[in-house]
């Protein structure tokens, strides 16, 4: 087998590969918004057709939500069986006014730092998902067959909490079991160093609505005598952190481990430049627990953040209203053995305790996943790290991640399959934000990286 020939094929095919990615990005597969249900079906159909064009036995598989795409290829040849996961759904595009182009009319833009693929889903996760397919396309074209047995598993609900995922994995355990699950949905370290992510935080979402009066009131007629739910909500939110940045929910730090000496030494070696990281987004001061390092704040410490808040008049101008309700969407990132269900219970009890007379709280749960970690003792990890280093000409690193990919934990728990998290997205890709992009370098070298990894581990 000739890795050089496969890499050359990838280089030659880059323009066509880019066109294929742009085609997939034109599909508005926003999973959280029911208005885009048909678009999600269409994105799944697109992937099935693309896999089938490679001779892969691929199918769209229904779920109560958006469909899964599952495909099987390659021989049972004594080499490891790989499962590859990516998600074809994307985040909503709002606020649309802040985009410099139509988010679903993607294009290659030239920037001072090089060409980028601009549009919703470029980096999260359509561009990343296609890096693996393109590597295999080149492999098949050059070699005439597959390096090993490969299962493709694409999801369309990742950005909306993966409600159908666990039941689907439980029902299709035998079909999905593999030696390794390769997940392409993570970032490189500081946008320069290729990396394998070995720690992901868990995620707990809570939506809280506080209700006071039965209806909106005139704030002159009732102001002073009537309890205002916005005031109550503000008090609750202000009480969630102490002045050292610690989260105050009772029992919150149960199960939060201290860093091992080994990890601490490894992370010190990474010499994270937090000033540059924050400087890129107009900030300068790490705002988490004040006795923790910046890397700990994003990788190994749990957090509580308000993701949205509402109540009262928010239109143009001014309205003297005392609103009947106020609400907030609050998320917790979890680490170690923190138990999302215990935290949900304690958080709700803490808030209920703070409510003054006449106010009630109602709750909506939005997902609860534990943190996950991957041991790196299997030789496939060291081989993948070396393949990444060869492609990018810098030593690759093991890193943590602030984000959450609940499926990583499920692969381990349900299938017994170790997840290997490798991605080529960069910190400035603006995922979930306006003007999302994926560097052409990420796409091109990402495809080449997978070819090298496949060569190294099969
Ligand atoms: N690709 C991200 C996860 C990610 C972000 C990994 C940054 C590494 C660095 C993924 O699509 C995502 O955004 N996940 C959500 C969780 C989901 C349950 C909504 C997240 O982390 O907020
Ligand atoms: Zn993603």
C-alpha cells in the first residue's frame, strides 16, 4: 500500500472535495428547530448517497427524531474494526444580521491568514465529518479496497442534546460495536498543534421560569407592592457564584477530582497562552475560580453559566411594565464523577429555598450527561499521535476540552468501544456563532491526517 500515492490523490482531489462539502453545507439541517425537519432528512439522504457512491452499504435509519446514517465497508481482515462518528446537524444561525454572508450559501473566502470555508456547519461538524469520508475516498480510489472494516455512524441531533442516540445505540449494539470509535468533532490545541482530546466535560441544562403575579402589571400602579419576578431571578443568578468564582450549589464539587501530577506536568508543558486566547475575543482576565489556572478553568473544573435570560419588555423604546414571569437557561459543565441528577436536584432545591412568598418556579430539563475521559494506553493512541505529528510537522498533544460530546461517554458505556477524539477545528472558527468557518488548511490537512492515521493503525 502506498501512503504517498493516497496523499497525492487527496491533494489532487481537494477542489472536488471542497465542492462536495459546500454542497452538504447548503442543506439547512438545524436540528433544534422543527421547521427544518425536512432539511435534516435531506442531509441524511445526501450522506447516504455519498457513501453509496463509494460502494458502501449505507442506509438512513429512522428514529423518533432526526435519522441516523449507518454504513458498513471493508473486509474482516484481522485489523482493528473502526467506527467513525460525526454529526450532520448544525446550530441555528441567529443573530442573522451579524453574518457577512448567507450562512447556507457557503463559499471559499480569502483571508490574511489563508483561505477559509465560510458558512454554518463548516467546522461543526460537516467539514470535520467530511475529512474522514474524503480520506477513505482517496484510499479506495488508489488501493481499490478499504484498509479495514469500517462502520460509519452519523447523527442528526448532536446540537440538540442527542435524544434518540442512547436508545438507538442500545437497540443496535451488535451492529455498532467496534475496536475504536473515531470521533471528528473537536479542536486543535491553540489552533496550531494537532491534538487528541482525552477529557470532555459533561453538560447539564436547566430552564427556570419564575412566576409572580397572574399577569403583566402597570409598574406604577403595582410597583412597590407587587413582587417582581425579574428581581427574584436576578437574586438567584447572583447567588450562583461566590466572589472567588466558585459555584455555590450545595454538593456541587462532590466527585470533582484534583489533577493528577502527571496531567499537571503535561499541561504545564503545553504552556497555554491564556492572554492570546482571551485577547482574541476582547477579554483579558480569567473569570473562573480564582485559585485555578486558566487551563484548569476550561478543561478540568466544573462551571455554571447563564446562557439566556428573559423577562419584561425587550422591544424598542420603553414600557413601564412589571412582568408576570422571568426565565433563564442555565448550563453546568461537569467533570470527574459529578452526578448531573444530584446537581439538578440540589440546584432546584436551592432556588426553591430562595423564593419569596407569591413566587413559584417551574422547570424544564435539557439534557444531563456526565464527563468522559479516555485512557491512552492502547498503542493506537501513540500511533495516531505520531501520524498527526508527521502531517503537521509539530509534536501532537493530548488535551482536555471545555466542550461536551455526550456520545463519547456512550461509546464507552454502551458499546465498550474506546472513543478516539481527533479534530482539526481551530479556536477562532466561531462555531455556534455568526460567520462560522473552517480553514482550508484544517480541511486539507485533516483529510491527509486521517489517511496517515488509518495507515498507522491498520
Ligand atoms: N463540537 C462541539 C463540541 C466541542 C466544542 C468540542 C469545542 C471541543 C471544543 C459539539 O458539537 C457541541 O457544541 N456540543 C454541545 C453539547 C450539545 C449537547 C448541545 C456543547 O458542548 O455545548
Ligand atoms: Zn459538534
